[in-house]
């Protein structure tokens, strides 16, 4: 649990705490060269001082290879020049290094925090990477209204109120939130909805809200529910349940059976929350539990989130780039990157001694604003929790290895079926979405052997293609995607650290012969002939799954057995781009529906647009209004009125 007022406290990693310096020494060659890397490092060491800080190793393109921290930058960086004692992994890194960038800090703890921040930002290939595409959900009990609202929250914690979490998934937070609404009858509606009610909504009827919007509960009564909710979420669940039981018994003794029934239902909701816990964490308080398993060259880290003695879910992380590293170092890196996004609790339980454990604890305490204790549990409930986390970590990693084995087989079958030279590492899938050519939009999704790369999806607003011309739309999308790559075949498009500079290993088109011909001809005109192309169509029986036909650039067609795992995988790729294209098209249509002709006038913002519509009634009347009429509109100055009039009467 974390509490914050509106706004964020000063970040100890803010720019004013650091002094960034750049070692400008650069070697032009992009080929791995150990001696060139050592030379670049030695040139950097000359300007370093024995201060704490963070260093970045960059290749000849300026891409970050590695981020590290040091108590003494001069001593730490100098060690890289002594390559005989370094691992093969570090020697490979040094052979690609051509420049270094340095950030000095006030302490080693600050350097550790900054290191985690930069790793999350740059995703260097030689650092341990904790991949997590989505932020963790929290429950927020707001404090900016007389009748506080309870809601699910993701992202930056800027709103004033009490935050409870993290929860492992949206499903776990939704179940808990539904039960909390039944237990405490707190409102979940927006302020505008609350302010405009004249009778209770459905949530009141199904006993999930106390309807403060229409006075069914007074301020004092609602404040009491809020206090109980804070106590329950803060770890005093047993006391809250006992209080509800006492109130229910009193209501029954007073023959107030309606109130007793309401309290009974609330008690059942409390029991549901307690009973839905997969593990027993009573007496643990606020703690996160981390256990690591390693097998087959992969690492899995199981995390349990315990708040107020309640289990708020668990999740398994699979960090990347863990080869040749000590497992204690891997777990340290995982913790620092995980808590870059999530506020650390006061207690963190781990299954092994961490690398620089005291320093990690100090850094997390500086970030959290309170003491953070990292320990290995030895007995009691905490030890049982750790044993369960360890079992889960091993089982999850075993499942992943089995799945990855199956996926590796599917990827090999994919390469064989589509006649590729090797397993594709980057698959781009394309589709269009429109209604009779209106609001046409192209979509690209990206997949790798590890899954969908959602951060690399892209939308294309169709600009030149004719109405309802699917082939023309696909040509435009291909031209825009591959134009820069065609002009810069080495991938140097000037877009540093952009996925758009990467050539795909396979292009999959949602369509048939026509779409295939359109894409093939477009790429040939651009001089691109070595990108594998495949089009997937539903075949003659459009309503029957499994009858997909795969069209090759040379006109050949192939099919797969209905129960083929490879077919299921290709269908998944096709369905994902279809989902993304339709979602983007719907969003575009929604924006168009709410658009106004007044939006086209420069300098007319939401408030002035609202004032004009309130005064004239419609956008058409604004267009037809005389200059003097425009000047009389509230909030419209003479200059703005002249601007509006000139916009509609250009040329007299």
C-alpha cells in the first residue's frame, strides 16, 4: 500500500542530482574489434574521477550496449580494459563498444536507482532485462471528494488518495474490487455521473453502492464506511469483520431484519475476499515474496504480493540476457527494475542472498521514503510462503520450457512450410480496415519467437488510395513502411533506436491473390526483392475455420491440415492484426463522430468552441454569422471574431 497527495514528490533521480558527461571518442568501424573497444574505454578512463555514477557503453551507431553503476567510476571502467579476466560475454560487449557516456551521482545508492531507470529506458542487450509490457493495477480510494470513490487504477499515481496494491493482474483486482463494493457499499461512479443523479442507479439495487448521490446515506455514515474500508485494506480485516458481526447481531436483536440482511451480505463479501486467497499470509503484513528458478538456460522469478496479510496475486517474470551471470545478481537486477514502476513495501522476502544486498535495500529505501528490509525467511508463515513461491517458480519455468519447446518446433515448421532459409525473428503482419473506403486505415503488428511485440505495432492513415480500393491501400502501406529501408538498405535511416530501421524476416498479408500481387509489385518497384511474402486467405469456404489458403509471390498456393498447430499459430497472427486494425478504425470513427467543423479554425480551443455553439446553436450558424454577430458572442474578442470570419470568408 502507498499513499500520496496529488502530484509526485521530488524524484531523487532528477536531473539536478546528476552531472552527465560524454566521452566523444568514436571509432568508425562497426565490426566487432576488441582492440578498438579497449582503446575507447582507455580514452574514457582518462577523463573519469573516482566518483559514484553510471556508465553507458555505446556501439558505433550510438545504441546502448550496456548500463552499469560504480562506487568509483574510474576504477570500475578501468577494469574493462583488463580483458584477460573478463567473461566471454563481457569481451563480446567490449568488442562492440566505441564510445561511453557517464553520469555522476551523489551516492552509490543513487547510481543503483539510475542504473535501473536507464536499463528500463534503453533495453541494452548485455543487461538483464525484466520484460513487462503493462503497469500493475492498483485499487484507489480517492480523497478529492466529500464522498470518496473506489476504483481500479493503472499508471502514474497522481490523484490524491490511498493506493492499495500492486495486484498481479486485472482479473485479481476486478474480483477484489467487486467484493469490496459489496462489503463497503462505496461508490465507483465518476463525479459527473454522481452530480447528475436524481434517483439511485442499478448498483444500489444490487447492493453494491449506498447511493450517497441521492442521500440514501448521510455524510457521517459514508465516512464510517470509508474508515472501515481503509482498515480492511490496511490489514485490519479481522477487526472489521468482528465489527460487522457485532452490528448484525444488534440489528437482529432489535428486529431490524432488513439492516441485518444487508450486514449479512457484507459479511459474506468479507469472507469471500479472505477465502479467495490461494495462500495463507496472515501475520505477514505488507511484503513481496520473490523466488528464483533456473533450468535449461532460462530463469523464472515468482513474485507473491502480500498486503495487509492478504494475497493480492502472483506473477512469474522471465528476465532476458541472464546467461553467464550469477543468479543472485540476476535477482538483484530484477528487483531494481521491478520497483522502478512499483512502490517498494517495507518487507521484501527473497530465497537467496542478493548481490550487494545492503546497497539494494538502501536504494529501495531512498526511492520509497521508508526503510525497506530484504531478508531470507527461516521459519514460520514466511518460510512456508517462500517454499510455495519456490515451488511455483519451478513449475512455471517447467511449463515455459515445455511451451518454448513446442513453439520452437512450430517456428521450425513455419520456416519449412513457407520455404524460408531460417526461423524468422521478426514477422510483420498487415491488414486494412474501412467502411466503404471511409476512414481507411492500415495496421501492422509485429511478432517474434517470444510473442507479440506490442510496442512496435503501427497504424497508417490512408491518404492517397481511392475509395474502397483495398489493393491501393495495401500499396500505400507498403510504400510508407519500406520507403526509408529501400533508400537505406543498411538500415541507417537516421531514426536512432527505432524498430522502423529493422528489416522483417517475413511479411504476412491478410488477403488473397490480389493483395499478394499488390504488395509484390510495390516492393519490386522499390527494388526490394529479398523480403519473404505470404498472403493468408480464408479460401472457398469463408465460414469454415481451417480452410485458409496461403498464396506465394510466384502464384503457388498451399494449405495446412485443419488440426495443424502451425495453422493455429498463423491464424493467431492473422486474428491479431485483424483485431488491431478494427480497433484502430473504430477509434478513428469515434473521433470523427465527435469532431466539429469548428475544430478546423486555428486558435479555437474547446472553451471558445463551446461558447460559440451555446450562443449560435450550430456550427452552420457560426459559419453564416456576420462579423458583428461574432463579436457579440460571449468570450469571443474582436480579434478572434475577425479570425473566424476570415476563415469562412477567405477571398471576400
